[in-house]
């Protein structure tokens, strides 16, 4: 006797709620804020590095 296959209900796609949309927008905003902060830190590090190199050159020149 052949086995009967169970009828399966197709999986439903989750509804995109307004909450999910708001969460996505908030996440995008947070990502932009983090990106800006990373750029600020990177710039500050470059400035500090340049200042340290300038001080090192000045110290070397004063020791000559």
C-alpha cells in the first residue's frame, strides 16, 4: 500500500511590521553615528602622531 504524503502548509513569510522598520532606521542611525565617531578618532590619532613626530624631530635637532 503506498504511503500517503502529509499535506504541508507553505511557510509564511514574516510580515514586516512598522516596529521592524523603526528598528532598522534606528540601527542605520546608530551605524552612521559610529562611523562618524570612528572618523573623528582616526583623525585625532593622525594629529597626535604628527605632533609626536614633530616633537621627536625637534628633540633630535636640540640634541645636535
